[in-house]
């Protein structure tokens, strides 16, 4: 039986060494082709070495895992990506899965579970740690939010808020009452899932509702 080939992408040398040693064990059925300290180099090596599976960390200086996963998809890479990280929050798991990761496993997984996950990923089967699977099920079952698109007026108000304009000045510039401004802000906060002006602006930039600062 042909060994499953691997590329390890992680910014911690100790982690890379540990994983390489684990997969290099005689008779394991795996062969590590290379290592990368960040997502950018990981993409380069994945395209060059064409491993069956890329073990991808998420948060790495110099290039994160989610961007690397998406880039491999855009470049048509054959390799399956199995995320191996310490993070299982929604802000980590959902973007990674949406970017095209075949599986998502936490670093505290037992050795045999990791081996099984790599074999499954090599076959194109989805593998999720129990904690991540639970989060995804919850997200899928959650009721769809009401229309979260900002109206033209809400967009105008948010743009002025981003400039540091006070409510009274916004009201004067848009020829509406200050009470109406506050009502619009309440709607904006609800649509963006925030509670204050600073969070609204930050979220709007993050979602590209507002242009770059």
C-alpha cells in the first residue's frame, strides 16, 4: 500500500518536529514531504510537492491558514487540507470550513484519531472533531437572521459615525432629528450584532461594508 504523503504547516518548530516524528514512525503508512512555518510558504510547497494531505495550523505570523486554504482552492491544488489547531471558536472553524478545508481537528486529539483523520482526509472524507461538529450543527440549526443589509440611510449614518461625527452633527448634516439618528443606530447595531459605535465601525470595516480607513 502506498504511503499517504503529508505537508506540515505550523509556525512552531517543536510542533512540526513532533508531528514529523509521529508520522515518520516505521510502518505508520505516512510520509512527510516537507514543512512550512506559515500559510504563504505552505501554499508554495503544497503546489511544488503535491502532498495528499496538508496539515494546516490557522493562526500563523506571516500568513494564516484560512487564506492559505482559500488560495490552494483558487490554484486548483489536489491536496486535501486538514486543519490541526488549538482553536475551536466559530470565528476560526466556520471560515476554515468555508474556505475549503476537508477536516478540522484539535491538537489535543489522540494520535490514532489524528492518523484516522489524515487517512479520511486523503480519501476526501470530511473529518471534524466532536467540539467543532457540535458548533457547526448549532450554526446550521440557528434561525436565519432577518435582513442584515444596511439601508442607504443607515450606510450614510454609519459612514459619518466612522468619521467620529456626533449624533447631533449627523442629524444636522442629514436634515433629520437626533432621535431619528439614534433609532437608525439601534437598527445598525442589531444588524451588525454589536452594542456600540466603535464595534459597529470595526465590524463594518471587517465585513467591507465600509471602505478601508
